[in-house]
């Protein structure tokens, strides 16, 4: 028997998808940053910090997307996380897939599309919260 999607379950499914994307995006970014930190042979600390940060961010995303939680700061932060993560992933992995011979392709995600996504996402989230 097929489960039917109604208007109540679709937002819950979107909330889960956004929270999972925020978890993995945050884990990847924090883990990559922790790789360049001098941890003195304790590499597991970087993974632990990345896990803690990603759990925190995904919980904030989950709580921020709940019905009725529409403060400007929460929505601006949520927009920044979502569009910033999406811009980073597209800019980082897109050149690797589309032009593997370009040795500076991932720099697009690090320096252009990731930060631009954060700024545009924060503005869009604030505008969305003001209109709601």
C-alpha cells in the first residue's frame, strides 16, 4: 500500500531533508577546517568537533524550520546556512565533475559561491521573515 503525501507530512519531510543537508554540509566544512589545525597527532579531535558542530547546526535548522518560529534572526541564519552550504557544494564539487583538468576549480566554492550563498541566503531569509 502506498503512503499518500498530504500537506502535513510534506513540510516534515522537507524539514528532515534540510536538517540532514545542514548536518553533512557542516560536518564536511568543519572537518576540512580541522584538518589544517595542529592537533599533535590527535586527529580524532577534529572529527569530534565536526560532529558536535554539525549536530548543533542541524538541530538549529530543525528547530528553525518549525511552524511558528519565524524571527528575523532565525530565518536569516537558516537562509545563510542553506544557501551558503548549497553554494559551497555546487562551487566546490561542480568544477571537479564538469572540468576535472582545472586544478583551481574547488576554489570557486571556497571563495565565491559559498560566501555569496551565505550573504544572499541571509538577506533572503530576513526578507522572508519580514514578509511572513
